[in-house]
């Protein structure tokens, strides 16, 4: 989120100066308004040398320092103003902004508090205090301040926009969307608001709505790599893997260092069964972030899908070494152990993975298969039942039970399980082969040929 701090302006002072001090202050104002800030500071400094108690000169020099990106010097001048005249209008407010520019947000909030006491109907004070609160993760306080500011400036789109951001940071995505809707009525060509609303909609699983908002953002700002990247994520979530890949490729040309981009590009390629290119993407992601255990896990899965169990095992082992509490890695390593007929190792991986995710139907199903081939059919079927209690539509549970029942020559029951798998996911090609074999075993030769 981008915060906009108050632009400090220079006004003619109404206090009566000694003639010489007044002359230098007026010269400083003239130079400041001509954007000659260095010259203005010099004039205000002379005014202070002539009259060390001239609060207006300190205040105006503080403004010049703020607008010269020297907030530390500005703080010193505003502090002097406050020591000379504690009720000086806007001194606390402007010092608060200077503190914010120094990232001293808690000091800024304290000054905004004093400023609000002096000017309780100044919307900008509540606006910028809300910004400061957001920067210390007090999003609830930020929402309250934005709400107060809106009472005084109900037509200012930024207030609704940033209150939406604060609400999103609190997980109130519906509230955020409502604020973005209002902000867009006030500023319908604002690319940032469409971008924020798109992210809020994505968090509400409204991926199609998110894509429409990202489209608007990109139309207004075609070089917004982040918007293109996140639109790719939204497309991936509705299984538009081609569209996701196109967006990721476009985003990487604009910003090749986008966080996690190659990771998600690899995921989209896996979902498109393009495992070889996925491996290249994960390898690039690892080069950029070699300490991310998920990247080794994902690349290991891609290798596994290419039947390269040697490299798959290397990556899965590394992923586990980097993060022992890694249930997905144990699941996939367990599957490799099953293929290698290392059933005890598969069961152990199931046991370990379930200590970190006891609600994983996939781990229970994998462990069940290992137990069955160890001769523990009763315990294996108990694992399947447990998996189905967790997820009544567990593809892996029905798949595994179908295999076990087929191996037990209970092919009618196996066919029922394979039917359930295909009902859940009709794209699992090898299930048609398995079901065909079971149909053949019970004499349904026509059905077997069709499968």
C-alpha cells in the first residue's frame, strides 16, 4: 500500500517580526514558493540568527527541510517551535509527518494525537494517523481513523481505498470490497483500486471477479507486472493453466525478480502435465531462493511424474532436511517407497507425515497401501475409513481401496471404488485401465473393452 504524506505548504506569517527578521522570513517564503528550498532554508536560518525566538521562522524552515527530504532536521525545528509556543497551529501535525517519514511511527502517532486535540475536525490528521497505525500493524485503529476522516471528507476516494486496505489486512475482505466499490465510484479510472479489489476478491475465492478487476488494472497500467502475475494466480485457481502460464511469462519479462513467480509458473506447468519445463522453472526459482524447501518439494514431484525417481528422491530428501515438519514431502517420498516395494519405509513416512498433519486423507491412503502389502489388511482398511471420514470425496482413499479390493479379488467392490474416483475426477486415466481389468475378472468383457 502506498501512503501519501502531507505536502507542507508555505504561508505568509501574520506575526509581527522585528523588521530585519521579517525581511528574511519573507525572502524565505518567496524562495520556498519558487521551490528554491535550499535558498529558503538559508533565509530562514538568518531570520533565526536575528531572532532566536521567532517560532514562525523555525516552523517554516521545518517545512522546507521536510520538503527537502530531511525529516530529521524538520523534527528538530518543529520541536523548537513547540518549546517556544506549545499551541502553535500544525506544529504537532507537521512533526508527526516528519516522524512518519523517518519511520518513527509510534512517535508520529503520539504527535497526531496532540494534533487531533488541537484540530478535532481536521480529516487529514486522522488520515495520516491511520497511515501510521497501519505501519505498526494496528489495522483496527487505522480503520477507526479512516472512518473518522470519512465523516469530514466523504468524497475523498483515498480514504475509502486505504480503509479497504486496512480491512483487508484484518481479513475483512468483504468489507474491503465494499470500500473499494465506493472508492471506484469516486475515482473510476484508478488502477490501484481495481488492483486492491482484485486481491480482496481472490481472498474471497471470487477468482473470476478478481480476473475482471486485474483486467481493468492492466488496461489502465499495462506494465504492472504484479497485477499480471496475480491475475495468473487467479487463472490458475480456476484451472486456466494456459492463461496462467501466459500471464506468468508476460510478468517475468517485465520483472524477472518477482517473488515466487517461477514457483507458480512451475505449478501451472505441472497442472498442464508439462513436467520437463516445470523442472526448469523450479530450478530457476531455486537459484533465486535456494532456502525455500517448497521449491525442492515441487521439483521433486515434477521429477516423480517424469518417472525420474532418483532425482525426485534427492529433492524430497533435501526438502525434508530443510523442514522436518513437511507432510507433503513425506507423502511423496512414501509413494516412491511404495513403487520400490519398500513398504516399511512407506508406512514410516505415513506415520511421520501424520504427526504434522493428522487430517491428511492422502497420507492415510498412502500408509494404508504400505500396510496392505505388509500383510496388515485390517489396519490398512481402517486407514481408508479414517481418510473417508476426513474427506468423503477423497480421491486417493477410493483409489487405494479399489487397488486393495482388486488385489483381494473383490473386484465388484473395487469397481465401485474406481467409479467413485472417476466421479470425483474423470481425468485420472489409469483408473479406466484398473477398472477395465476388474471388469474383465468378473466377466464383464464388454465393459472392460470400453474402459
